[in-house]
């Protein structure tokens, strides 16, 4: 190890030995300071000698450079001709080589790309064939199982599958079929029985129509058109259905079909009457267990379930597809016994699919020119051309470019287990052949080789010119070189320490450089001399040695914030950095006090080391103490930060991993040089952190052995479950619990000089307001955070009003009483819902800086009192609780902060501010509107009972009667909150909120519309919103009304119409903000969605256990989420985008919604199973007699009632 790392080691080791004896590092600060002072004095003493030596060296350097310049001039003259020849030869060689290489590279890229895309097409084709077989086999098994079931009296051939359309539709979706049909085998002697059976069970046709279309209007013929006899199959083309007169050993009547047939006359058509089909069926019966594919065609003997027009319309939904394009016809046996292929064939399943439907969406956009040729053994060949997501049918025949035959990718599309399958008639074997084309290759043929070769040639020409100019200017350059060398030396003297500067000097000082390399380079860098890491060469180009060493005894710590990704996804960037700066700032102080070296931070991961850069004998113990204190500090900080950063902040946690071993450390030079660690110890420590648990210190066996060696064996707890680390196998690890030592008390939040006025107000709230009894610690933090959010908006209200009126806004008590009395409230808030809420027009007077506004202490106390009582009135439901309300408030505040202006607006002048007002429909200019939105979010589920409005109406509750069975919970929440706000306890707060009656009326209208917007079930409200949306955003340009507001319109009625349009859009945006925020968990990170989804499930499960819900939510939860996403969440996020004022936030919500739906589709069933198990473990199971059987008899269901709200003292 270099002497640099041993500097002051003796004094530090003495301090660490004392620390193990009970003394702290702080006791030795004076001793270390004295050592550092001595070192500094020694350094200073030597600096004058070094300066004198460097001055002499600089003068020698100048003389030597002058001499070298003269010698170089002579050498250049002698080698001029040789250099010219070499330069020309090199130019030609490099140009030719680069051209050849790039041409070959283009060809390789073409071949690689085709290989990748051909694999994609092959995989898709094989996947489709597999889906076809699996789908038909599944339907066959279902039919056999139904026939063999003891629960019905049906058996082959007299089988009609219940819910046929639903089952067949699943088969069609799985196998990508246009149609699916089932035909039983009716043997001779069963004809009359089949006629009777088919006539009695024909009702499956209208039932299928009702399931698929909701009506039977597509049935073009009445039931009387049904023929209770076998009809000749070839007569379908004429529209006449003739009775089958040929006596056959068995018949295969057309029976079940999907999509539902449009005529009863198609039923009982005999497949055996058609010679080609007869061959296929006979082969299928002979082979028993094979899926046969017939010759391509349009109908091929299978009647269409829809008309020609409908069939053509179906193909129009497939881009570039046509009814005339080839179709595949697949036939599969239905065995008499389930799973027994040797039990005999009881029926035939047939399916129809279009070949081009399977070739769509295989290539990315922009990729074109791949030919797919489909051949079969029935002498049919079809060619498709793939262009991006589309597949174009080129026609019947092989139309691929024969020049690309060498690139052919053949693919067999059949898979038969029967040995003699090719000897049976009536079916075809299909193969697919994939070829590139000239169009595809042209995408990879560029003029890059020619351009690059030309550039290389021009470059060499320029170099040659520069070379000749160089010779003529050599003497001038030599002179400049001397001066530049002197200037460089001066710069190095001012920027780099002595040891680094010495390594950049002349080659003659190489021995001195070698001896100085081992001096304090690394430690100087760690103390701030970052420039030392940027030097890699001497002035003459000689390489120096990197600054790096191997440390054998080091303990590393990796810590990671659990849940950070999901938490950060719903926060503003400034809030994310505030969290990280607060935590890491505290960690840095602890590390500095305990002598721990901070290596770096990567995202939410904090990396520290002990034993670097100076070795330390008790490195493992010191790191454990540091980890213990960091965990304790994190818990305190997160709880305090929750008041600033909002809900779920305190739910974060820290995972810590510790590992000891050798580490390579040094300065990696270059741009932004820094100190770095390398080695297996680093990788192992990172994996230990990833397998740790929140709030625990996870250490390796190596670290544990060192802790035992240091006499701290009591700290260790063996981990019960061995962990598997990549490249390490199963490892034995330990938990570290530091016992018997006091955690140093440190300030809660790091002192920040830039403390905002909002934070100062928060401190005043905490200082002057007493907590409301009965609320949890977490709820108190949420109350403080909500007060802070509302207080910020309240300051904007006061500031804007003060700027507009230039006098106080405080109303007298009598004035406020009259103001409240003037409001004529209807019996039900639902009657007050307005289509348009009139927002104030733009005021050009500007506004006072909200940060400078001082809110009176009594108003702050009343606001805190109001939010506290609201929190208390929330019931302890798993979902509809105060935590959920705070989450909604956070989303509302975020969305309002994301309402953006056009990028071309300059907001520094009043004209631009006016355009911003119009662009955002006036929302950004009216802080009272913003306060109403946040207040609506806070109260929207107040006193929620944990059941739906429909259940309250069904139970005949008093609330349902009072509110006439509409929006029961929402109206109740609004009435309770409004009555609370209008109490005399909040006069000072109302005085700041409402300047006059118009403010109070507008606030009431905003709150009513906001809270009522959370009822998404009421049909009348939904109709009102849909009609309003059509008026605002579907009739012409969404910005026409906004532009109209800027124009000077003489017609007063047109001005009013334009203003109404803007306010209508503002009302829509406000309601959409609250609607989206109410379900914002579905539009956020998967972990956030997962948490709140489980809470909602538990709430409904509790209602089910109490008998307040008919169905167990577990029975419909998985499928129900798809409907919620498809018919409400995703359309709502799309509307947020269509509003045009949310910028990237609308895309963020839409993307998260789509990702969560995809994740739910993948993992939803597993998640539901976990939620069901957790709910049953927590709340019990409902027995058949209605009683609740609990896993833990002491577990109680959430309380329904609360005691009377106690008084609060502020």
C-alpha cells in the first residue's frame, strides 16, 4: 500500500482503539487536529523549496524545448518526401478499406434484420397454428365432457351445449376464427330421433343472438323456416333446401354455429352430401385424433353465419383484407369420451379463418418488403406482402422475387402424429416460405460508404495541405511552442498540487515522478483536488500511472429506499429531490461524525465505505453503528417529511446491506473524474442490500466473522432463510442488531438556509395547534399536510384579492352572518349541480407574491381545526378513509400545478398572462377555484359507510330517503362538510375565503359540482356530463372559443356565447381533475395501484361479511377491473388529454393506466388470490349460516360508529 494511505494512520488508530473502549471519535478531535496541523506545517515548509526547484525546472524546460524545435525542423525537411508518399498510400488504403467494410456491413445488417423479422413471422405463424389446434381441442373436450356429465340427460349425438355462444366465442378468440361449427354424427336408425331432438332444441339460435347482439333482428327467416330433416348441402348456393334422400350409414348434420346463423334453414344441412367434405370427414374418422385442413376457398361448403355484406364488413375491419382473400377450413374430431382418443368420433368441429388475419401486426412501422408465400399439397399457392403492421394479398400464385431464393425460410405448418396421414384424401398440407425483396434490401442500401470514403479522402487531402503548411511555419510554431509550454506550466502550477504537477513534467524527471506517484495523490483528491484525476499524460505524451490501490480490509454499505420508485412516480421532481437531499444530507453528517467515507449516491442508493482511504481495524463495527444510526434517522425524517411531501412518505423504509472484503479503489481519470470502488466485494454488498428487509441491517458471513472478532457477537442474529446470490449460490447471512449503545441525538430535519415561508407556517401550525384526540399519529401528519396545501392556496386568494382591492378583505361578523343567510340552499345538493359555472374574468391588476402574504394566526388555527374535524368524521374504512382523501388532494394539487400554457406565451407581461387565463379557461387565474377543488377532494368521501349508494337505497336507510335514492353518499358528505364550514368556529377562515356573496355562491357551486362528479353511476349526471362534453370539445375546434375571447366582438350575444363556452370547458376540466384524482391510484405506479386496489377489495369484502353486499367480491374482481379500465379509467385519461391543458401529465396518466391494465391482465388472477387470502386471514370467512368464521377471533371488523367529535384547543 502506498505511503499516501498511511498518513496520520497512527493517530487515527489510537482514536479508534479508544472508541472500542467506550470513547467517541469526538474525544480525539483535538489530537487529530494537532496531527493535521503538523502535517500542514510540514507541507508548507517544503513548499518554498519546491517552488524554487520548479522555477529552475521551468527555465531548463524552455531551453530544451527551443533545442528540440530546431532539431525537429531539420528532421521534417529530410523526411518530407517519404512522409508524402506514405500519406498518399495511406489515404488510398484507408478510403478503399472503409468503403469495402461499410458495404459489407450494410449487407450484414440486411441479412441480420431479415433473419430477425423472418423469425417473428415464423413464430407468429406457428403460434397461430398452435392456437387453432388448442382452441378446437378445448372445444372438443368441452363437448365430450358435457355429453358424459351426470348432471344432464344428453349424450351424443343429442347434445346442445348450454351457453354455446359464450364458449364458441372464446374458441374463436383463441384460434382467430371467423366462425366455428359443431356437427354431430347421426347413425342410420337415429334419423327420426334426431329430427325430434333438433326441433325441440332449436331455441339455442335466438339465445345465441341475444347473447351476441342483444336482439334477434339478424334472424332473416322465422323459426318456421327450420327443416326437421337432413338437407342436401350443395343446395345452399341456390337458396333452396332440399331434403336429403340418399340413404347413408351416418349423417353429419350442421347443428351448432358461431356467430349465430341468420336463418333456421341452415340447420340440419348434411356435410356428407358434399363430396369434398365427405372425403375430409371419412379421413378424419379413419385417423381418429388429427386436425385436418382443407383446400383454401371462400365458403368450401360451410354456410356463412352472416350475410355477404356483413362478411365483407368484417374483413374491412382487417386492414387490406377482403372477403375474396383465401380462407382456411379446419376440421377436428369430437370423441365420445373425454380425453380418450380411441373411444370413437361422435362429431365434427369445423373452423374458418382468413390467412391474412394472422399476418397482421408482425412488423414494426417503417419496415416493408417481406414476401410470405403459402403453399399446400392441393396445388394452391398464395403470396402476401408484409408492409409494417399490414399484410397485402398479392394474388394466387408465387410472386416473390426469385433473386432472393437463397434467403428462403421454409416453415412447415402441419403437425400430424398419424403415420400415413398423407395417404388420406380430403385434406391439404401447408407450408409457409418467407423471402426478402428488393424493397426490404433498399432500406439497408445507403450512400454512406461513398460519403464516408469521400470524407476520408478529403480528410487526407486536408491533412496533406496542413502537413506542407506546417513545414513553412515551423520556426514560428517553435517559438509559440516555447511560450505555450511556459503558459501550460503556469496553469498546472495554479490548478494541480505538487505531486500531480511533477508527473506532468519532462521525461528527464521520470525517476522523480515515479517516486512522487506514491505520495498523497489519492488523499489529496478525496480532500477536493479533483483536478489531479484529470491528468493522464506528460507534456511530451508519456503515460503516467493511475492513482489506485488495493485495500484488503474494508466494509461497504449499500442502502436503498424501499418503495421509492412508486412514491416518486406520483410526486413533483422538487419533492423527490427534497426527500433525497434531506435523507442524504443527514447521512453525510452521520458519516462525517463517525469517520465513514461516502463513496457515491446512485438514484435512491447510498454507498459508503469504512477503511478507505485510511485503513481502520474496527471497520465492520463502525459501519454497523453507522447503519443503526442511519436507520433510526430515516424513520424520524420520513415521518417529519410526510407533513411536507404528503401521504405515504412515512411508509417508505430503508434496506441496508453490509459486506466486508478486499476492494480496489482509486481515481478514474477523464471527464468528471471521481473516486470509485471495484471488485467482488462491491457486487456482493449490492446483492445483500437487494435481499435485505426494510428497517434491517443485512450482513454477510465475512462481516459477521469480523464483528465476532471485535467482540460484538451479541449484535448478530442468524438469518433463518439462506439467500441465493447470483454467482454465489446459497449463502448464510446475518441480521445486525446493535445493542446497548445510545443513538446520538441529532436534529430532525437538516437545517436548510432556504426554508420556505410554507415550511415556516407549518412549524407555526405544529407549535400552536394541539392534536385532536382520537386520531392516529399518521392521521395527524396527514392533517398537517392538508392544512399546508390549503394554506398555500389561501395565501394566493388573499394576495390576489389584496392586489385587486388595495384594502383589507376581512368581513365583519354581522356581514358574514348576512352573507350566509342570503344563500338559498336546496334540500338536496344534487339539485344545485350546474352545467356551467361562471368563473371570474381576467384581472389585469396582477397579484401579490403569495410567499409574502401573512395569514393571521386565528385563521390558521381554524383551518387546522376544520381539517382535523373532517379527518375525525371519516370512518375507518379500508379504502374510503382520510388517507384516501389525502391521496386525492395530492393528485388534485398535482394536476392543477400541471395546467400549462402554450409554449409560445411570454408570461412576463400582462397580455401574455391574459392569454394564459384564456388558454387554461380561467382556472389558473382564480385561486378560489383551486381551493374549492382541493376542498372538494378532501371532503368527497366524508362519513362514507363503506358500501355503495345502491346498497344504501336497498337497505332503505335514512340517508337514502333524505336524498331520494340518488348520490346518497356524495350528498351526505357535502352536507356534513358544508354545515361544518358554516359554523361560527370558522368565521375568520371564511372572511379570508369569501370577499362577498358572489365568492360564496361560486365556491358552493364549485364544491357541489366537484363532489357530485365523483358519482359516476347516476345516469342523469352522466347524461349531463356527456352532453356538456359534446358541446365543449366535439363541436369544432376546441380552441375556437378561447380565440373568440381574444377578439373584439361587437355582437354582445356572441361574446356571451364565447364566455359560456370557456366556462363550460372550465367546469369540465374541474370535474375531470376531481374524477381522475378520485381514482388516481389506477393511473399511477403498479405498486400504488396494487395497494389501493387491495384496500377497496377489503372494504367490499367487509361489506359482504356484514351482509351489506350480495356477492363475494372475489367472484367478480378480476374481470371487473377490465371493465373499469376499459369503460371508465382509460376513456377518462383520454379526455384529460383532449382537454388540452395538462401537458405531459395527461400522457403520464394514460400510460400508467394502460400499463396497469396490461399488468393486471398478466398478474391479476394471482393478485386476486393474494387479496382473498389476506382478507380472509384478516377478517374471516362467511359461513353458510351467515356467521363469520375468523382466523383470529380477536380481529374485529372496522368500526362503523365513532364517538362525538371532541373539542379542539388551538
